[in-house]
């Protein structure tokens, strides 16, 4: 007569504790992270920078922030459409390859963005970009 021992069930590997830890870490890093402040990005011509090269330097960049109220802000100054167009036109006369970057707020209306893009086009801007950094809520 032989004794048969019952086979012990194998331990199940549970992913729940790992998922809990990952969720806690995700929330921790989201809460403690800092957001990008675009005013920290210097908008200088590459020729003014420290590095010099033998290749021709690309043109400068103008950043236009478009707030929730639809008013374009260039270098910290709120501008109306005519002043914005004149400022962009004078920048294009000085440097024809000037790049214009528009940073619209998530709460800005689409019509305000189109108006700024139209002003830039009428000023002669050929290098125009729109950056979307925050979601509309």
C-alpha cells in the first residue's frame, strides 16, 4: 500500500501588486513634475550664440503666444492684428527666412489662430509653424 500525497497547487503569480506600485509611481511623477515654460526658451539668432560654424546660419525665430482671450503676444507684448502684421513684415524685411512659431492655448478659439496665421501670411512669412502643447478641456 502506497500513500499518495496530494499535489500542492502551484503558486499563482499575480500582477496586481506590480500594477499597484506602477500606478502609485505614475501618480507621484505626474504630481511632482514641472511643466515646460516656453518663456524660458531663448529666441535668438544662431549668429548671436556661442557656437560658430562655417555653414550659413539659419534665420531667427519669433514666438507668438495665443492666449485663451485670442490676443497674440509677441515678446511679452499683446498686439492687435495690424501691429502684429507690421512687426512681422519688418522682421521679414530684416531676415527673409525668419521662422514664426505660434503657440496657441488649449482654450483659444480656432478663429483667433486662423486670424494670426492670416496676418503672418499677409506679412510675407513663409516659414510658419503651429505648436499645440496643451489639450482643450
